[in-house]
C-alpha cells in the first residue's frame, strides 16, 4: 500500500479559524497496522488508515488528544 508522505489535520478551534497541523509519515505503525504520522515537534501523533480514518495517539502522559474534523492528503 502506498501511503502519502504528509497530511494536513484540521481541528475545530474556538477562534474564527480552524487549527491546521501538518504531519509527516514516520517509520512506525500503529496498533491497526497503519502508518503513524507526527508533526515537527513530535507532540501531535496520529495513525491514519488507507481510507483516511484518523486515530490520535497520545505522545505524553495526561494528554487527551482531540480528533480532527478532517485529514487532507498533501502532495510531496
């Protein structure tokens, strides 16, 4: 299966504009067997399926990651 290198995760924000985070594919796979993606800081992590389903992963203790409204594939 060929997975995209990057995704744009769109989260609903209380402000006027939504929060957008760009994540890149890592060498790791999640519990579902799909690639794990993370942002530059390594704080935002998500397992994204071949159908674009997103499962957010905690990167530290006491973290309660929100599920994004949308995951958009980005070109190379």
